[in-house]
C-alpha cells in the first residue's frame, strides 16, 4: 500500500484512484465523527460525503507536515459544527435536506440488537446533550483515540482548551447521568409506594 | 486539595496524563471526599461506556457515492462557468450594440436634417439586408418602429435588448437544471436528491 503523501500527490495530479484510496482509508473515522456529532444516519452520510468533496477541492492547501487524519477530521468536525449551528438557528439550507432509504442491517439476534440499540441510544442521547465543541473533543478522544495535541490540531484550538473542554464535557455528562439516576430512583420509589398502597 | 482541582485531575487521569505524585494526592483526596469519589466513579463508568461504544460505519459503496457526487459537482461547476461566460458575452454584446442603437435613434429623430434621414435610411437598409433571414413580419414591425418617434424608439430598443438578455440567461439556467438533474431555478434554490443508506454499526 502506498503512503499517504504519495496518494495526496497523485490525487493532486488528477488521479481519481488515489482519491478513492484516501476515501477508503478514512471513510469510517469521518462517518463515525459525523454520525456521533449529528446523531442521524442520513445527515451523517451527507456530511461525510461533503467532507471528502471539501478535502478534494482543498487538497492543494494541505500542509504535508500535518497529519492527514487530523486535517481530514478537522474539515469534518468544522463542517458538522457549522451544520449544527445552522440547525440551531433554523437555517437549514436546501442543500442539507437529504432523502434516505433504510436498508435492513445485517442479521443479529433480537437480544443482541436490543442490547446494542440500548447502548447506542444511551451514548447518542448523552452526546446530543452536549454543546457541539464539547461533543467533538469527546468523539476525537474516544473513537479516534487522538492525543490532546492531535485534537488541538484538528479543532484548531490550544491543548489547554482541549483539556478544559474534555473536563467540562465529562462533568456535564456526569451531572446528566446523576440526574437521570436520581429521576429513576424517584420513579422507583413512586412505584413502590403505589404498589404498597394497592396491597 | 480543592474539589474543583480534583475534578480536573480526574479527567486527566482518565487520559493517563497524571504523574505518580499527583495521582497519589488525588487518591488521598478521593479517599476523604464522598462527593468527589462519587464523581470519579461516574467518570470511570462514562469512560467505559464511551470506550465500548462501536464505531459507526457507512453503508456499503460509500466510496462509489462520493465519486458519483464529485463527478456531479464537477459537471455542475463546469456548466456554471460556461453560463457565466455566456452571460458575460451577452452583456458585452449589449454594451457593443447600445451605441449603435443610440446613434440610429439619434439619426432617425433628427428629421429636420435631410442628410440624417438619408443616413438613417441607409443604416436601416443595411440592417435589413444583414438580417435577411428574418421574415417579413419582423420587417413590418421594424417599419412600424420607423414611424415611431425617436424618444420612444430608443428606450423600446433598449428594453427589448434587456429582455432578450434576461430570457437568454433564464433559458441557460433552465437548460442547466434539466441537464444536471439538479432542481435549480433562477433564484438559486437547489434540491439535491440522493440515496442515503442506514448506518450499519460495526
């Protein structure tokens, strides 16, 4: 397999197969980032595609001294943050409107599916409750296993900002989990009281 | 150690960024503070949950869809460039024609000068011969224009030229819409339709 630098050079020279190789290499990390950021499969597909198109058109600005994965994930995270901002302000352009068709996922046992679905929902719910910049650092840290330095490079922030955002994101998630636990505890207590009253 | 400082250190510890001395100090604080030790347990549980969450992967043939979209976008930008060139050419044509129209109008309005009338007729004759392919109906229309006062004739010409350029531009936009299968109107609205498949979690 050719190294990334050669693939970049070949893509710049107009070799579409080289570009395809780059997409193949980074499709999962870009798609995962978009999916975790946007919380929707169709939007994630669209955002991931858009990321690679932007990568293609801006490849001449790529600095070879920079890690290619950080650069691509930087494009993806900025695009997703921008998209979330537009969504928040109700400025969804017609370009962002996507149609989709659902395909059956690969076969799974019902229990496995339920368990995975439950876990996925929990993670997605937690992430969706965070501000976009906090969500981005968590995703890059946990799913892309990036160091503080790499995250700072991808998000064009300082390492101090990354450190602080990671801490605040964890703190917010912990508070959310604690409040959920508290709510569940109250609900359980209510049910117990109702059952006792009935008996 | 203050609880706020302990909370920051917990985050760093999860990422393996604490030195031994700080880690011991944190452990001592956690042993003596119920609130912080509770937070630490939640941090760890959250970290385990996020660590075990699967990577979402796109539906098969993602690469093919990206290539298809890239090809479509290239075609669109090429067509857009062509459209701008044609519109620019139209504008230049109009600019080049305007002086001629104004001159013609001036000649025709100066009816007190017989040589101007002759020159005007010569120009009209030349024009008519140049556009010999235009049928007699247009010729009649042109004659009707000749009988119209110059003050009306020149603005009318300009208005017709502007309308022609606008219609030309509009037609180009519509052609682009149909050929690119992209719903694009003259106001710039675009609706892209594409197949997007469900996420398949690995």
